[in-house]
């Protein structure tokens, strides 16, 4: 019997900044290239400079759903993948940047996937799906500059 070949939808090369050990290792931008990770200030800069940023676990199906939904609307989110076992440290960094949770969240702090829209913490999969179903997602994306029409 033959062995199955594991499928990886991400690049295996990693770039890291000198002296920095951020748990947010791979930033996959619109070009699909790997950008060097950095400190909290560089992550904050990434969030502020891009209309939509999604932070999620590598290979997570929920992150994939959020990404595909945003791509389906015409937004081109920057996807930042968190390494396995470093989720807690990444959530700590994101909570310092985002200030806790999204607007009207169901409770608790930041959970992965975490979506930042317009430089502010928007929420997770639940918030993205509920605003999509209620029809509020497109105006939010337009206000953030993620959609041109």
C-alpha cells in the first residue's frame, strides 16, 4: 500500500528578524511571499497599514473560511499564520495591539482567527459570519477601504 503525501498550503521557508522571536512567524501578504516577522510595533504597523488582516493558526479551517469569505467579497486580506504551540503568546501580542476583543463580542478576549478591519480589532469567525449574514459586513469593509465599489 502507498503512503499519502501530506499537503501543505503554505511555504516552508521562514524569515525571522534578528533578535526577535515573535510567535507570529509567517506573514503571508497579497503577494504570497513571506515577510520577516518583528516586534509588537511591526505587527501594529501591519495592522494599521492594511485594511483587513487575519491572524490564525497554520492550516486552520476556520481561518480558511474567514479568508475565503473576505476574498469572495472582494477584499484582499493579509493572512498571518501562527505556529503551533505558540497560540497563547500570539494572543497576548494581539490583545495588546487590539485592546481585548471586538465590538459586541460574546465575551472573553481574542480568539484565533482574529480579524482586524481598518486598524481595529473586528472579532473572530463568529463576528465575521454574523455581520455577513446580517448584511453589515460589506459596509464595514467599504468604510475600512477594503472594497472599492
